[in-house]
C-alpha cells in the first residue's frame, strides 16, 4: 500500500517499512489484541494521562488536547460498559485505540503518539493491570484471613492431632491449626503487597528504548495515575517484565497456601481421618457411586495452584536469555499475567465459600488423641520438670510406650503401677498430662498451643488482615484514576 495508508492497520507502517501490509494470517497469528482486550481500560487511561501531560508541557494545543481526552474518556466508558468494539485486524490494543481515535478525530488523532512508543505503553498497561489485580487480591486475602480468625475463635475447644510425616504427632486445638493456615496465607499476601510496590512505577516516557528529545514531564503521568515514581532507565524499563514475574510468583504463593490447606481438608474429610464433615452445599457427588460425597472444590484449588506455578515458569522461561531492550517475545507474557488475577482470586473466593460449610467432628477429633500416644512428649517433659535430664526422660517414656504396646493397652490406661516399674519418677502429676486438653494447655511457649498463645495468634492474624485491607484500599481503582485524569485542568 502507498504511503499514508487510511486503514488503521497501516498506522505503524511507513514507506521504509514496506509498501505491503502483513499477510492477514500472520497478522492475526501475531496480534496480541485478543488478549489485550482485557486491559483496554488501562490502555485508554494511559493515553488520556499522556494527552494531559502533552498539553501541560505545550506539545498539544488546548483544544486538541481536550478533544483527544474527551474522546478517550468516552471510549473508557464504553469499554467499562462493554460496548466498545475493537475490530480484529490490528496488531494490538494500542494500534486499535489509536485507530479509533483517528477515525473519530481525524488529524488530531495523529498527535497522540508524540513522545511515546508501544514499548513503554504496553509496560504501562501491564503495570496498571498488575497493580489493580494485586490490590484486589490483597483485599480478598484480607477478608479470608479475617474469616479464618473468626473461625479460629469458634474452634478453640476442638482438639485433634497435629501431624509430622503425616503421622499423628501432638495434640493441638483446631484454632491453632487454623492459625497455622492463616500464617502461610499472610506471608503470601506480603509477597503480593511487594508485587504492588514493584509494579508501582510509571514507565511512560521511556519511548522505544532511550527516552525522547521532546520536552515531556514524566512525573505528570506518574502523578495522574498514582504511581509512586517514574522508572529510572528507559532501556531497562521497556525490557523489564520483572514486575510480571513478581506478580505470578506472588499469586503462586497465595495458591500454594490455599493448596496446602486444601490437602488438609481433603484428607480430614476422608473416613480414614474423619475430623471434618463437608456440607452438602459444597460437596460433589459421584455419577455412579451413590454413597460418595467428594471435596471437589478443594481438589480444584490444588489444581489451580499447579497452574499458578506454571505461570511463574512460563514467565521465567520467557524472559531468560532475551537481550536487553524490548523483544516481541514479551507479548507472550499475556497468558501468564492475565491468568494470574482471576486464578488466585477465584481460588481464594472458593476456599472462603467452601470452608464455611466444613464442620469439625469434635468426638472423632478428640478420640484420635485420647489413647495418649500423642502425649508421650508431654510425659517426658513432665519428668524433665521434676529434674530428670531430657534424654533420660525421653528413654523412660519410650519404655512406657513400649510396655503399653506389649500389654496391648493404650498409653492413657497403662496406670501408675506399670509406670513406676519403669522409673520411680513417674507419679500421678506426670501421668495427668496424658489428658490431651492438659497437654494442649501446657504448651505456653511463644507460638505454642496454650489458649492464651492461640489468642495472641488470632489477634495477630486479625491485625495483619486489617493492615492488608488498608494496603489494598490505598491503591486507586481504574475508575478512580479515570476521575483523577478527567479532573485535571488542561
Ligand atoms: N503488542 C506488543 C506487546 O504486547 C506491543 C508492543 C509492540 N512493540 C513493537 N515494537 N512491536 O508487547
């Protein structure tokens, strides 16, 4: 096609690029538009902020700037309402929006791309997207953690075994177990908060790779879009997808926490464990076996976690080995980055909804620690309190466990006489700790199972969740940004 191609697909072509358009099949195959549609609002906001900046530094006339911004904001509203039509046949969302603008405003539209490249534009869109999704994830995790804290408060009296090597180890309260789940989740949320911080610098104004000779002010866009700073080096900026990597990693961390919790739930709802009962509203059935009540939701959470890990891997392998600067390879970040938000937030919501329909079987839980074997360490520690060296106490208790096994009785019913036959240090007070509730209450060390320690843990979870909620709400929504851009006088 000769110069000045009218079709919007020709925007990024000059005589130097070539006189023919790309073969339609290849254009379609290489276009990122199908994925980019997800962040069309981010793209439009970036352009509206850019126009505002161009006006402020005098690179646009007031009238042109106002028309451009109004047209862009109308497109934003149409995109928000789901009525904006971006036709196929464009290389990406940036060309599609510029094409629409030029169709709407004619020559004025041709001024939009001043001092900008698609390389810094796509980086901007992705940063806005990641920041938004990560902030929403923080809010979701905060809600889940608060609900877990509430639940822990209601389950303080349930005693069940904690496991090491998936063997019954020591008695704990269900509240303590729920706090353990929460801690892992909150650590993951910390990484999500970090992903917000890492995404929170404005790349716009980096141009293709080295900045621009035009007198732009990058801080205007950064300020309008609530970024905390502008990025420091243009070449690094347009070849940087570390913030996407951080986001996929953060998302995977949340999914890992949910996945491990899910494995506990899946195990504990089996008839072998039987500690949890699953409510009808969240259980799935079998199409053939009439008796089955399956924890499908939790199995699916585990599967989503695998996909989250896959997203981290695809980002690592995408970026590894690329030369400094922009490479079109980056465009293939789209699946991983766009998948992460819905994946993590979907799983968080599913766990929230499903966990409310799980009930602890108190009797079954208690029965599983009532034979006394999980309290063997407590017995040894009671002997230590009487002055015996730990290794001796450990050996003596081991002999007692052995004797109980030989006599085919529970440790809980071995009796003082038998105990004394092993070591005269055994007495009523020592054997009293076989009661699982006493054993749980006795572990007053920081982070232990004693009720007062668990209260501290619940309070900690609650406070951390509140803090996360604040962090989440400090990130403006896209609609907030739209209002800020529109309110800026030009
Ligand atoms: N569609 C591209 C992407 O997603 C936009 C940047 C294109 N830049 C270029 N120089 N071709 O990465």
